[in-house]
C-alpha cells in the first residue's frame, strides 16, 4: 500500500475462498484497519489465510456516520482496506459513499481487480456481452414494475441481482411485460459447490424455477429486445 493517504478497495471471493488474489492478501496483511460490511463474514476469510487485523463494521446502516472518522484515520497515516461480504465493494454493496468522500477530500482511492458476480454470469450466459446494462438489485416494491418495464424495452443485454425469494415473481413479470420468448440465463451459487446456470426463454426458465425452488443468490442475465 502507498505511504500517502490512500483507501484501498479489496474485492473478496464470491464463494470459493481460493478466488482471492495474492495482491489482495498482501494488502489485507499490511493494513492497519480493515473496514468490513460484516466483520463475522470477513473474519472467516481472514482466518482461512491466518490474517489477524483490527476490523470495523462499515455497512449501509452506519456508513454516513463513520465516513469522516475513516478519512481522519487515513490522514493520520493509517493503511485502510475496504471489503464487502463478497465481490467488489460499491458494486451493489457499501463503498460508494466512502470512495466519493475520500476523493472529495483529496485522498486517493485504489481498487484492486477481482471478483464481481455479474462477470462470470454474463460470460456463461451465452448472451451478447459487447454491450450490456447492469442494474444491480431492483427495488423491492416502489419502482419495481417500472424497472422491469424498462428491462423489457432494453435492446442491450441486462444483468440484475435477485434474491431467491423474488426470482419467480421477477420471471413472471418479465413474461408479462417483455415476452415469454425473451432469452434468459439465471446463475446461482457462482463459484460454490452447487453452482448452476439455467438458460432458455423467459417462459422456460420460469417453468424451471416454478417446479424447482430457487436457492442461493442469483444473477439473472436477460437478452436484449430484438430491434425490428
């Protein structure tokens, strides 16, 4: 890590703990403090690699209150790494607010390359990857239908994250507002033992998860609307 004040954003494995990079491990070993979305989850990763470092919780419920304290620590010369439970911080995880605040305060931010769940899901989907739209988690209630209607009209490939409890409802809405023939790829438990990807039309994928209960966190890739 640099001797100048610098926040280092460290991607962590989305499932398989061996997917962390050597550089990420070196940063975590060298850090004075690790900011973790869930310290219990990060402790499992650190224990696996025999790393013992102080941790502070940094998540969506406290980040507004803790940002300036982190910036003060960085200015004092502490080496601070930011991690989320899995994947890259700020990608549908806490981190954006801290990164923006550091840059506004003239503190450098470095992000290591590493795991992000939507990339392998997009690659294995077999859908066009030259242009795509990443929408993260859709709203649970207000604005959800509007978001799905937007997906229905999108000509580029669309990627979303979805809870197993809302997968069927999302596919039902996609069938309604887009087309039962729309191409869909649904990946779950990426990099884990029970990793699975179901590909087909919106109607076929809906049928699969109607008869097979969705389990695990999902990345759903939707083919773009064909332009006439």
